């Protein structure tokens, strides 16, 4: 009797482990949302906590627990403030 050869997809041989997902390094400039709101207050363009959270979420920035990168906050605030100023100007 001939030996039966199993199809390669049905073998139980160990498969190599999938590569671990690349982890994003934790930024050195983490601030809480309350701290970010307080730091943005003197800019002349203050923002509410809930608005800042929405902007960060919409920008796809990563939130580390209850903290966010100050760099991300500044970039989002710059971009959103610029949009607001352009919309209010008589172009």
C-alpha cells in the first residue's frame, strides 16, 4: 500500500511566529489634557478640554493613558487655529 502524503496546509508542523507589531516609542513630552489646556490658555486661542480631545482623536494622534504628546497638541492647535483664522478672514 502506498504511503499517504498529507497536504502541506493540513500538517501540524510549527509555523514561524508572526513578527511582533512595531511598538511606537513613548514620547518624552507627555502632558495631561488639563495641562495642555492650561498651557494653550495664554496663546490668545484657548481651547476647551473636550475640543482638544476631539482634535487629537481626529488627527489620529496617539493617547497614552490620560496623556498626549505636547508636540501633537501644538501641531493640532496650530492647524485648527489656522483654519479658524482663515475662515474668519475676508479673503
